[in-house]
C-alpha cells in the first residue's frame, strides 16, 4: 500500500502539468496517466485504460476492447452504487490468457485494501453475477508481456437488495388514549415488532428504521441507525410498552402531525442516520380524528411541507375513529392510506400492504 501511494504521490509531484485535484473533471485518471507515462518510457504496446470511475449502472471493458488488450496492462476500475445499494456485475464476454492475465474483483472501494472477491482468468466463464456487500466494488486488470486476447466486457448495476425496499423509514407509534385500552396499545406494538418488520432487511445497507412514539405533546425518538437488525428494532418497539396511554389525550391533530413530521423535516435535522439519495418515508399509525376541519387543514400544512421536501407519507388508521378518505390529503395519495376498524385486525396481510405502500414511489417523483 505504501509503495503504491508513494508512487501516486511521486507521479503527482513529477507531473506538475497533471492536476491531482480529486474534484477535477472525471475524464482521465491517475491510472491512465501512469500507464501512458510508462508506455512512453518503455515503448511497449500497452493498452489504453478506460475510465476508472463508474457510478450507478453501465458497462466496463478491458483496455482497447473490442480489440485485444495490450502487454503489461494495469488498469483499475472503481464502481460506486448509491448509498444503501450494492454493485452487481455480470460478464457478457471474458477471454484472457489463463495463466497470466487476470481480472481481480474486490468487495470494497480499493484494490489495495478491500478483500478479494474473485480472480478471473481464461475463458468460458459462467454468466455468474458478482455482487459487492457494500456500495463499492473495485477491480484491477493486469496482463503480462505476451499473448494478449480480447479481454472482457461486463455490465454492472446498482441493486436494491433490501426487503421490502431500500428506504429510510420513520415508523410513528401512536401513544394516545384514543386507542381505547392499554391492550390495544400493546397490540399496535406487537404488530410493529412481530409482524411488520420481521421480514425486513434492517441495517445500513438495507431498510433503515427510526421508531418514534408520539403522544399528547411529546415524542420519543430513535435515530435511523440505532437499529442494525430486526432484533434491535423489536427491542426498541418493545421498549415503548412501558408508556401508559391513560391520560394521553389528544391535543389536536395539528400538534400530533407537527411532532411526527418534524422528525422527517429536513429543516430540523435532529434525527440522525439519514442516508443521501435514499427515499425518506414516514409511516404514521394513528387512532384519532381531527378536532374539526380547521384542525385537519392545520395538520395538512405539516404534511405538505415534508411531501414538498420529497418524503413519502403512509398513514395507517388503527380504528374506526380514522376516516381513510378524509386522511388521503395528508398522505402521499390514495394508495398511501390504509386502515383497520380495530387493532385486532392487524395481521400479516395488512403488514404486506404497508410494506408495498412504503415502497411505491409517488407518480410525481421524477
Ligand atoms: C446485464 O445486462 C443483461 C441484459 O440486458 C441483464 O439481463 C442483466 O440483468 C444485466 N446484469 C447486470 C448485473 O446489470
Ligand atoms: C369521511 O370523509 C369524507 C371526506 O371528508 C366524507 O365525505 C365522509 O362523509 C366521511 N365519512 C364518515 C363516515 O364520516
Ligand atoms: C415474509 O416473507 C415470506 C416469504 O417471502 C412471506 O411468505 C410472508 O408472507 C412475509 N410476511 C410478512 C408479514 O411480510
């Protein structure tokens, strides 16, 4: 590693006409330059390294592809998926000298420090899909001084491997006395902990969940990165059981929605763990109607705000206090409001409806 970094640094210093500013236009990289400089000096027929930085999805090839790669090639490739996604790569064609020309694929951002996923050489490779475990994959192609072949062409994509989808989700548990009984409150929590999230891929490369308990004019909040597993999440939800709903009377729908949307509001980033480029979703359980139409409209000001910031709002009515039709304007649309007449009706099928609601992107999203 040291030798390599020193080499790069020396190259930067020697080649003062070359910018080593990492923010420079992403055309030719240090790696290409190194190749070219050595090529000039040694006069060997090296291949021209393709670009080394790749994001999202696309195609990577060996040097000179579809012509043969050169002798003594050394090219690096850095593939980056959006936060929370992983890189998957699949070879459409692969032919190298089996003994001596290798493509190394690393599970991580650097061919120097990341673990080796696979070393490929030869031909007739199965159409295996190689997958990184984080958002980064890197590769290094090297050829020796004889026998060059066509090399490889591969397509890669950024894949959402999370179940039900890759999202940053706030789940707001209702702690108001409008649930009726403590038993009803506990049924809500049991549903969240033991049915809704049991299948989810919880963690930084999956679906992140920040639980919130809201009641009267207070809330109890957890960060999005507090739970790294389903068990962590279940423990957080079960911790909410200690709160009694007796005496937690609704102030107004406006206060309740203000508390909960404030957690998602990008103007008040007091909750931590939001990932860049990941859809924010609020799943709000509720058991109360607005006090009057003015209260409903006041609550809508809060929901409109976070929707305009790009968040999705899914509302889950827990009893017949909640009029689904009336709540649609406070959500991301008719497909984003669900409800049961009684908390005893919360079941696995209903959980799957919530999961699909939170995974669908609103039509207005570009
Ligand atoms: C590569 O492209 C093929 C054909 O379009 C597609 O079916 C496959 O899913 C792609 N693989 C990856 C890893 O992007
Ligand atoms: C539910 O809300 C809609 C829209 O505000 C209203 O038309 C309807 O009468 C309400 N239903 C009940 C049962 O209150
Ligand atoms: C969990 O996943 C299994 C297998 O995909 C499915 O059959 C089951 O219905 C899911 N349960 C919930 C609550 O999503």
